[in-house]
């Protein structure tokens, strides 16, 4: 899913792809928008995503308000817990959701990967056009 999102975004923008365990507040502050992806673990975001959001929250607070973000999740259940938990945190950062999350429940298929690519393209093209 991440590869498809990145592929779509690279058509219109410079992309910095970071693993959640290595990404820093400087990476977030560098960006004009964020594309966040996680597996659903036990009805919640991954531990790596939670660790990332915990580390960048206060250094980025009041510095990223209004920046657009998109979300993609590979869920084993229904994904709602992961979506809710991430949205709660990014709401505190005042990020702006560009579209509903791309959610893959069960096996990945071509349709989901196409939606991921479109998510990346939407964010990047929207930034390039000044929409976001």
C-alpha cells in the first residue's frame, strides 16, 4: 500500500518516505503534507505509528496546523479503531484530512492499490495546485 501511495505522490511532488520508527519531527516540519499508513493491530494503530505520533506531537504542535494529510490502513478487523485513534491525534495537531481513509480489509487487491496511488496523487497534485 505504501509503495502505491508513494508512486502516486511522486508524480507531482518531492517525496520523503520514512519508516515510523525512524521518522522525526524534522521530517514532518519539512513536509507540506503527510500520508500516514499503518496496519491495524488489535483494533488500534500499530505501535510504531503510535510511537511516531507521540514523538512528533509536541515539537510539531502549532507548527503544522492546516497541513493536509491522508491515511491508509491495512485492517484485519474493520479498521475503525485505528482510524479513530489516529484522527484523534492529528485533530490535536490541526491537520486537515483531504479525503476519507483508504481502508483495506482482508487481502489486498488491485482496486485498493489503485485507491492508494490516487491518494498519493491527490495530496501531491492538490499541494502543487495550491488547493491544500
